[in-house]
C-alpha cells in the first residue's frame, strides 16, 4: 500500500530521512504516527527508525542530543523549533524482561522486520518509507479495517515482556473505539497480575488517558472484564460499573480531574486524599479533585459555593450531572459568579495590617482572624460592599459590640 498524499508532518521530516538514506542506511517513519495517518487522525509525534547505529546518526547530523542512546535513540535537531526535533532510533531486538517493563539488553540490528517484531500491537508496527510506501509485516492494515487491537506475534510474550501493554491495549481501545482481539484479550487476563510489578505512575498515565477518551466506556469494559482492576490501587468493580452505566452514551469527560471526580463519586464511602495518594499523583491534583468531590455534593449553587469552588469547577460539576441525565440550570452558576464582588480573599480592599493600623485596640491573633473571616463572608454574600470606608465602619461596629 502507498499513501495517496504524504502528510505535512512527514514532509517536514523528509530531509532527515533522505540524509540517512543518502548515507547508505535505511530509514522509515514508524509507529503511532503512521497509524494515525492511515486513520486520518492528527499526528502528534513523528518517530523515525533506521538501520544506522546511534554513533552513525550523530556523525551525520551536527546537532543531536543523546535522549536514550543506550536504547538506540538520538534526538536530531533539524531546526530551531521543537516541531523540527525528531527521535531517531536504531532498529533493535530486545532480550528478556526480568522486571516485566524494560528489556535486560538491547541489541542493534540492520533488519527492519526484526525491529517491528518487538512492537506491542499490529496497528503500531507499521513503517512508512519516504515515498509513502507502507510496510506492514503483521496484517496491521487488516486490523485497522476490522477496528481491532491485536498483539504482534505471541500475545503472551508481548504482555510478559511489558505488562504496561495491558493498560495500553485498553487505552487504545478507548481512544480508537476498537475492540480487542480475543487471543490478545485472553493473554491480558492471564498476565494482569503482572501489573503489580509496574510503577503506579506509569499505570496512572495510561488509565488517566483512557478516562479522557470519548469511547472511555470501551476501555472501562475491558478493564472490568479482564480482572485487571484488581491490581490497581483502590479500584472497585462496582464503582467502575457505575462509571460506565451512570452516564449517557454520548457523554465524555472534559478533563482529567473531572474524570477522577466522577469515578470517586461512584463510591458510597471514600477518603479522596487517601485514595489518590495510592496513585502517587501531585498534591495539587489531589486538592483539586477533593474540592470537585465536595462540590459534587451540593444540591444547588449559591454565592458561597461559587466563591469556594470557583466557576470552572462548578461548571465541570454541572457537566457531570447533566451527563447523568439530571436537569441542570446552565446559567445559574455564571449568574451567581457575576454577582460576586470578590473571587479570592486577596481581593478584599482591607487586609489584616490595614485593620491593625486603623484600630489600636486590635492585635494580631484569633480576634483579628475572626474579624477578617466575618468581613470576607459578608462581602461574599453581598451584605457589605467591598469598599474601605464600608469595611472599616463595619469593623469599628464589631469591635465596639464586643467591648460591651
């Protein structure tokens, strides 16, 4: 098969391929970028595979970076912009994977087919020459046509080599809306316990991407029926079932944090920070999801909730509830937000220092903190205007009242 039209991303990288080929080596576009061209999808990264060894690539190009030279990868800086930086990797074979994630040894080879044999799935094992000729050694084109995820060669070997491929199969199923071939799925089920040997950070990346795909339900179904959920921290099959069936078929999550909030609200009782810490996510992520989780419990928005959670979080919650078929007043949150005088306490026109300077009887401590908190609440509720004279007058009255 030959491409009718070379995509612009490949055309921009052609000088790199041609320079390698002119030097007497083979060079091809490989992997996901070729798959995405064949599917008419947006290309994100252009990867190049070659028969040239890393040192030979470095001798050909004046500007390179050793991004993974021990595994045969050199970053070629063909231009100033990042779009003109290309990872060029030598054809290679890999030895056994004792950690079920990385090969114990990598051997460089000159044969393209030997390199493609080590790839995970047939739809990721394409190569494309500079003329647009597609090299398909494992019937990947048929799998694309049949909308199927199938392992290259022996599926048991592929998952035993790298158990993260189990999560990747589910993620590709969700992102492409493809089914998983029976023999590949059976191998996933058999090797699911190996996920315990994979770092949770890498598993999170795959699961997080899965949740944000429009066909996330297909990935969730594979996660549930394969039994792989048992080896992921804190996951519950009943919660996954609800995440699948509680939302309308055309609904999809608009952000990572919204997706994890939806998952966690499927549990009857859960400690959100404790759950997320098991996934080793950043503290800011935990804080934001915890806020969204609390916001989800609100039955109706008011000024305080808009101030506390912020408009963007509130709209994400509205979207979640609408996705479950609930009636949502889409304008209420925006209207309330527009009525807020402040969106953060830093926007108050008086500070603690202002109050201390104005009132000699006031000193740093709980009394000052309580007064500031009361002022903040009344401004949020529009009971006080956020104007200095108004807030000073209120503070004076409060202090006098407390002295009596």
